[in-house]
């Protein structure tokens, strides 16, 4: 693909963000946050009507949202009112979460189990990242050994594939690495004594994917510039 066409495709797909793109993304994030807030409030009401203590955990998200917003505004404007609002809503979230976990612990849930799951998921995400890098290196090695890909042929390949196509290929390899780690995590959770290991593995896959997508979104411009530089 010619460089001019590649650049046009990158701009058309909004892969490299300008100031307007950042404003649109920020507005989309605000609307998404408000929608999630409304849904969690409705779910909290449903749980409360059914006598499910999960309403406390769901309602705490509203207070967490208010705390984050208050602290962010205080960081920008240095208004003490925002600091007080952030501290007040953070305290509300802590009270709700404390009450929820107190009931959960009395029902048999262990704090050490929850912390252990969170730490284990973090380690598994790191393993997925290492596996992704290993798979990419393995693909390059196989292409060199089997396809006899050398310097000029690699250059031709990178020139023939669009930047968006390269990102899709890298994303597919990342999804495969994350799926492989998630498949391994299910028997690992079972061996460590976690209940419903398959559901925990599915939750890890979704949460790990969201984490990696967020990380990619934050560093997307840098990565695309490197790919465009590689294709020069």
C-alpha cells in the first residue's frame, strides 16, 4: 500500500487523534460514564427490592463516581468545595462497601480470596503480555525459517499491509494470547480452591481484555507513529 493511501486510511479510521478527536472521545467517555451510572442505580434498586445485599456494592459506584469527579475538579480548580465533596462521597462509598463486605464475609467470602484473585489476575495479564510478545517473535521466526523472509521481503510485506491491517493482526495475536491464558486460568483457579473457576476465568478474559484495550488506547498515537515510521 502506498504511503499516501496508508496515511489517508489512518486518518479516516481516526487512529491518530487530533484535538477534535480528543474532545469527542472525552464527551463519549462522559456519556458512557453517565449511562453506566444510571444502569448501576437501576440494578441497585432491583437488588434492594429483592433483598439482595449487592445493592450496596452497586450503589457505592455512584459515590465512587462522585468522589473521582470531586477530586479531579479539586485538582484542576483547587476549590475546597470540590475537595469536601470528594471526601464526603468517598466516605459514603467506603461505608457502603464496608457494609456489603461485612455481610459477604459473614456468608463465607474471604477477603484474602478476593485480594488473591485480584493479584492473580494482574499476574495473568502480565503473562498474557509476555505470551503475546513471544507469539509475535515466534511468528517472525517461522516466517524467516519457513517463508525465508529476509530484509527486503520484510520491507515489502510491511509496505503491502496497511497500518490498520497491522494493528488488526497484532490485536488478533493479543486476543489469542489472552484466550490461552484464560483457558489455563480455569484449572488454576480450581486448584487454588476458588468456587466457579470457569466463570472467574471468563471474568478474567473480559477484564483483561478491557485493561489491555485501555492501555492500547492511551498509547495508540505513539504505537501508530512507530508503525508509520517503520513503513517509510
